[in-house]
C-alpha cells in the first residue's frame, strides 16, 4: 500500500511541474535590428516572418527554454533596393541561408523582472554564443481568447562580421543592435 501511495504522489508531483509551452502571438510581436550608417544615423529594419517557442515549468520563467527562427527573405528596411542588397550574397545570402536561428542555453534571473539569456545564434551557417538582456513585462489573461499571455523585451548587440554578414567598412558599423518585443500565448 505504501508503494502505491508513493507512486501516486510521484506521478502527481511530476504532472505539477510539467513544462508549459508558449507560442508566438505574431500580431503583437516584432523582431528588429538597428545599424549605424556612415557613423551619423541609425538605420532600422525587421524580419516580417519569424517564430518563437518558449517552454517553462516555472511561473517566473526562470527555467525558460527559447527557440527563434527568422526568415531572412522577409527582411524589411522600408527600401526594396536595400532589402534585395541585404538578401544578396555579400550580406545574408538568403538564397543559400534562408533563415537564422537562436537556441537558448540558459535563462538566468538577474534582478526583479530582468534576465540574462544566453544562447547560440546561427547566421549564414556560423554559430556563436550570444548574451541578450530580457525584461519580463508581465502576464495576464487575454479577455478575448481567455488564454494566458506573457510579454518580453529582448535586446542585445552582435558583431555582424563574426557571422560573415558583409565586410567591415566606414559605411556600416560592425555592431548591430537586436530588439525583440514579443508576446507569447500559453498553448
């Protein structure tokens, strides 16, 4: 009898801490980048098509596992000539490398609602470990859908040359700031 009770308790405990899956709410999310042009102005762009999945068993997301995929062919800088140039072989080479990916290695709470996200970013088949700062904005129940939603802002700086995206020049900075404002829905 004791063994049966222990087994039931163990099964209930495992179910209680089971990971929860969250998926991207595309209509309330944006993945952008900013680069300095000629040393005097910031130029912005975004990826129109991207997906993010998040898995966590903790309410504060401190054990979150995050994966992102962005469609390089969806790059948009509000200038079609520049967009085609960025998709070309000298930059992203979208014909050969149509997507970029990020897979988290750790998600560590630093203070309050701030986290450090470390993971592997792959662009043009080059993978580098990068650190991003994350602000957990909060969570609520969407009154329309009755589903739980959570919001995050991710920011970080990468060196584009490290990933083979263009060459170092006086025209564009090597550093690119990445910002993702995301809303995820609990599955």
